[in-house]
């Protein structure tokens, strides 16, 4: 009806646009921007290269510095003389990788990491969910949680060892104490910052109680929760490494034990190999979290394409 | 004679005009969809209290499109929140006689993690529409607002006008009889707004929705409303009502719209001068 009527007062250009029946006419259509280019192979390869070259360069810089340090030979006869060049170091790592011992140690450590982290995730999420629902509790626990976060987790070990003895439980206990506060905090922050406008929209739609949580508050909290999970992992991994060095369990082979053995044998080259393994595991897990974090944010338009490589 | 009748002016001999007086229904519109009776809203207490609305009374008839204009801060959003049940009045009553009420805000307020279709589906789900039906109904509603091709886009992939269309589809999904709109097109460019005016007019008359539409754009009010209600500066009260007979298609640049807009603007200016 009214839309077919054109007015003479408009310039030809605007008249043409407003005569379009399409929904996206108007200046508004300019906002849409070009469609996302499709993922043809050439573009994918370029993207992959863009993502990898900084990492390759980082590795090259580290190896180069290592080699220079070795070649400079300024250490003379001191203990630093035990440092071999990257060639020898990497050969040692390769050698260790041929033996079951390293893999067994990695298996144990990863298993403890997964167990401790899952435990922290469950406990942290439950605490976060409860605390965010009960305002007085929320006010009181805020400082407890941030206090726990500032406490270096290694300081808990004497307490944990007295409580649990020299065994994995002590390590898990400290991991949970290190990681759960961050995870709880992430969830609480997410719930706190659920946009009030969305809450109003949800309530007029008739969402309430569990449905409001399931369809609005939890999805809205997801980015902050994922950030909390990521930070929690960093704390858990640190606590685990400290734990494996401090809590020596007889007949238990872990990366911490291998590091300890290297220390006892004054075997710097092996120590470096184990450290490289620890570093790589940390980097891989961190990359998984970063990827999840970016995916979550991109799906909500919180990330521009330039950032999303 | 003028096509626009001012409330309280001496009744002219058209049958509709004679029945009009403040707080009563236009004749022939049956019962009221929204009855706002002496609503007062005060935020806070003590010396710092903000008197947002003062004994405001207003009735929206069934199928009527009422536009509310007033200076910013005069309590328009507050009033809509109260009618929507998102807020409670300090005094007075709002009666929608059990009708379902949907509200649209200036921001589309879509859930950014859901696609356009899923946003609409969620509203259907909240009213317990069976699962098998939801997708079909959501697509139909998106078709209604001409967004059928964009059903699987997320809000951030849509333009501002398209997002507002999705919000409209979502409001329609609530199967409301009463639609409240709080400056829904305030953030859009003039051309997009023009298109959406046509759509909202079509949809509301097709579905016989009763609408309370808040805007600070006087021309928009004159373009869309069956009635334009002017509020005073804070605390908000109704100071003037203008009836707009449905005389056929209107455009934002129609002469009748311009004339009414001019009169409403004069009235608003007068009100603002009075309040300094
Ligand atoms: N939650 C609130 N608490 C205190 N004051 C508020 C609140 N909401 C609105 N107000 C005040 O009430 C008055 C009316 O606000 P609002 O209804 O948003 O006006 P409008 O939509 O007409 O611009 C304003 O002065 C505003 O500052
Ligand atoms: Mg407002």
C-alpha cells in the first residue's frame, strides 16, 4: 500500500532505493559489508602460514640464542659449562623420546593434570553457580576468592602434605585450590555482567527460573566462563609442576620425577629436554583454550575478522 | 475542515469526534486494550527521589495505534516498563485485561549467540510452542519481516535495520495482542526508518495489534499514530492528545503529517518553555 507511493521531493537516487521492495534497502544495506570470502584452498594455505610463521620465528630465536650462548663459551669450567648446544640438547630429547620412560612420565602427568583440572572445573563451577545466585554470599565470597587467587599455590603444599601425605591427593588438592577460584570467578563475572537489556527482553518473552538460566544467563556468561577456565588451567598446570617436584611419590614416574632425577644426576641436558616437553604441553593446551575463546567471541561478533586468524 | 482533531476542541459533527474526551475511548473501538489509571512513579526516596511520572492516565483502544511523544527524561520508557510488567508503579493501576504484552526497545536486544531464526524460536519456546512447529513458525515470522534469506545469520552479521526487524519478528512470536515500542527506530537512518514505518503499519493492521509507540520524533508519531499523545516534561503527565483519522495511506512527507507534526512540535515547545 503506502510503500508503492513515491514522492517527488526525493532525489532520483533515493527514490530508486526506497522503491525497492527488498528488506535491506536504505542506507542500512551499506552496513552489511561484503560477504565473507569463501575458504578456497589458496586462502586457507595463506591463513595457515600467517598463523604459523610467528611461532616458527619464535622457535628459531630461542634456538639461535641457545646456540650463541653455547658458542660464546664464556662460562669456562663453571657449572654452566654443562650446557650443551641445541644440537646436543635436541638429540638428547630425541633419544629420550625413543624410550618408554618419558612417555610413561608424560602419561602420568597428563592424567593427573586432567583429573585435577576436571575436579577444579566441577568444584569451581558449582561454587560459582551457587555464589552468583545468592547475593549476600556473592558479596562475602568475592574477597575470599580474590584472596585465594593471590596466594601462591606452592605455599599450600606443606598443608596438603600434612593432610594427605606424600601422594597424588595432595597434588590434586593444591591444583583445585589454585584453579577453582579462577573458574568460579569467571562464571560469577559472566552472570554479573549479563546485559540488563537482554534480561529485560528475556523476561518479557516469558523466560524465568531454570529456563532463564539455561537460555539466557549461562550462554551470556560463556565468554567470561571460558576466560576463567583458561586462567584456571594456567594455575592448575603450575600447581601440578610444583607438586610433582615437591611431592615425590616412590615408584611413580612423572615429568616432575624426571626433572628431579636430572637434578640429582647433574644432567643439565636431560633437564632441558624435560623442560621442553613441559613447555610444549603447556603451549598446546593454551592454544586449545585460546581457540575456544576466539570461537566463542567470534560467534557473538565480539571479535573482528582481523583478530580472528 | 482540518483532518486533524485536537482533543478537547469543540466537537465537530463527525460522529467519532463527539464521543471524545480525556481518559475515554474513541467511539467504535470496543473495549480498551491498555488502561493506565493515575499511574505515578517515583524512583528512590527522600530529597534525592526522582518523580518520573505523575498521575498519568491513558487508554489505548483495541487495534489502536497510539504514539507517545515528550521531552527526553519525561518518563516514557518508565511508563512502557510499567505497562510491560517489568516495573511496578508507585501508585495507580495498569490494566491490560490479561492480554499478552510484547515490548521492543531502541536496541534490538537480540541474543548474540543465537541466529535470527533461533532468536525467534526461543520466544516461541518460552510460550511452549511444540518443537516441531517452532522452526516453521519462526521462518514464517522472518518472512513477514522480509528476512527469510537471513534466518541463519547471527545478529552481528545483520545491519541495524535488519536486527530491528528480527526483534519485531521475535515480538510477534510472543503472539501478543499489545505491542509496546520504545523508540524502536531511533538509531536508524531516515530511509531505513521509512521502510520500517510501512512494515510496522502493515503488520499491526494485519494482526489488529494495539500499539503504544514511544518516540521523540514528532513526524514519526504523526506518520504512524491513530492518536498522538503529548506528555509534559518530568514528571510526565498527558497534556494534549491529537486524533488522526485514517484517511488512507500516509507518508512521512505527506502534507497532513507535516501539519500535525507542526502542531505537536509547537505544543512541545510551549511545554519546554514553561519548564525553562
Ligand atoms: N532505575 C531508575 N532509577 C532512578 N531513576 C530513574 C530510573 N529509570 C529512570 N529514571 C529517571 O526517571 C526519569 C524518566 O526516565 P525515562 O523513563 O527513561 O525517560 P524517557 O524514556 O522519557 O527519556 C529520568 O529522569 C530518569 O533519570
Ligand atoms: Mg527512553
